[in-house]
């Protein structure tokens, strides 16, 4: 089981895809955006602030790459809250 946290929330999933879906579900509850809009926002934010390129959401290993970037920029930390 993969386990990551922010200051406020804990996310877990058996695969990177499940974990990204959990993060997205949390964002959707607050914003109502579609998954594709949320994914594009991730690319906009992390490319403009940190020069990180997020692959398209349906690319092989896209979820794993997004998780790695979120950890690298400090948006997520591995482990439980």
C-alpha cells in the first residue's frame, strides 16, 4: 500500500493510479473540476513554478511520475500523517 500525506490529509492506494485518484477526489470535492482539468492544472502549476513537466494523464507511468514530482516539490511526503 502506497501512503503519502500533506499537512492536513493522508492519501493511500494500492497503486500510483489509485493514490492519484484519491488526491483528485479530494480536489474535486473542493473545486468540481474534471480529472482532465485537474491534471492540466498540475502541469501548469509545477511547470511554471519548478520547471517540471507532467506527462499526459494516460501516458505509461504518468501517475507514478506525478507522485514523484509532488514529493520532489514538497507537495506530498511519503508515509502516514
